[in-house]
C-alpha cells in the first residue's frame, strides 16, 4: 500500500468523528462514539493501524507520524465533547438522579478501645478525689521492681520464671551492700538485670524518690507477667496504682477513698470489704472486695505503706504515713462492659471493638 490511501483513510475517519462528536448530547452518545472510533478491539483507529504494516517501508515513517497526529486530534475532539456535555461526561438524566436532600453516607472511623475508655474514666474519677497522674518506665531494674518495695530475694515474686527478664540486660546482680549504698537512687545506674515491670508500684518508688511530700498520685499502665492466656489471665495487662502519703493517714481514709471510687465507677451504693492479706510493701495489708449486683467481687490489694519502703526512699516513717492500693484495669473494664474473656480485648477484632463506640 502506498502512503496516500493510508492517509486518506485516516482523514476520512477523523472528519466522520468530528461530525458525530459535535452532535453528541449525552454521556451515552459519547461512550458509543468512543467505542466506535478508539475501541481496543474493533475501533476504527485500531483497524486503520493494522494497515500500517502494508505501507511500503520508505513511506512508513511518514504514515506513522500522520497516524499519531490523527490519534491526538481524535482524543482532543472527545475531550472537547465531554467538556461541552458537562458533569465529567454524565448526562443530565444521570445527574438528576442525585438527591442532595438525602443524608450522606457516614464514614467508618475507628473507636476508642474499651481499655483506653476505662483508663480515661479512672483518671477522671481519681482526679476528682485529688489524685494526680504519674508515669514511669515499663523497663525496670530490680531495685525499683523488688528491692525498694521490700520484696526479699527468696520471695516467689522474684522467680525468673515469673518475670520477663531482658536478654540484653546486665548479667551481674548488685550486691546487698551496693543496694544499701544506693537506697533512694533512681538514676538507672544500679547494676543487675532489667525486666519488664511486673507491677505499677515501681512508679510509687520513683515518685517518692523525687517529689516533695505530701503527695496523692495514681499511676496507670501496662505490666507484664508470664501467665498462660485464659479467660481471666493475660501476659500483658494494666494496673491502676494509688498512693497517698501525708501526716496521719489512716486505714479509714483508704476505705473511704475506695468506697467513693467504687460508687463513682460502678454506680449505686457499693459496699467495700477488707480481708486480711499480706503484701511485702504494705503493713497491714488487705484484699479489697466490692459488693455489687448481689455478689462479692475481688478487685485488688491495698494497705498501709510499709516503713521499710519509706526507708528505701529516705522518708521518715515516724512523721509520715500513707496507704497504697492496686486495682486491675481489665477487671474493671470487663465488669463494666459485661466482657467474660480478657482475650477478647486483645484479639483486634473490629467487630467486637465496635460494640464499645462512645
């Protein structure tokens, strides 16, 4: 095939497209013409392109150049027709089907996790009772996690199998003399291994080392213990620890604070019961139970700060006294929301979590 017949077929196709596109009035017309002229399988432009192989080799560069020019012109005609019709190629009939008076589709956004909701609620309640929030590191040394809390070396809580010790920590433990020398230190220079804290009581030690008395604080955060996961246990959970140190603090004040807290959180007239117990860092120590929904529910431990703990942070126990308490955040959360398996809180199942949207 010579160059002239190929060019004439391109020009004829372009003129036909120009005439038809100028008379198109809807998106449907425009789509039909697009398929007719530029369709990938049987469009007119595709058919003519196949004839490019039949043009003589010496005329093929000129034929290819003209083909590209016509293709660009055809695309420009289609763009012009689309703008003339308006609405991005939609017909008036299509646009008229949109009713602006109808409510829009609500975007799907995340919700606050029930644990976070519980923590914020606890902060608000304890803030009204005069407690401020204190924070501390989740990676601790043995001094803050055990020694300053009056937990002896032979106590089961210090068993390596009951804690998450870090493999990168220092291998040498400090001597007893070194610990005595470093009473009250919180600069992180005490030797020995590091571990993920097993209780938020470590924050109490750090605050008493650095803050002036009197003090009234709570600490909320993650703690870690190698428990096998089941309906009521998980290797990572949250605690709320409370501490009040002042002159003449009593057990009666401890019970009053916990009763006010329970009434605020659970609602109604909640009774509080103390049962004698033992914790190395409090003396006397009690287990705290709440009477709620016709049953006694165990919520945590509490007691008066042991004089040995005051000694570790250089506080005069003859002048100052205080109480401390620890409650499980997950336990409070599950009780309030009616959750029966703690593992549901950590499965990241959005279907489950959406139930607690606020």
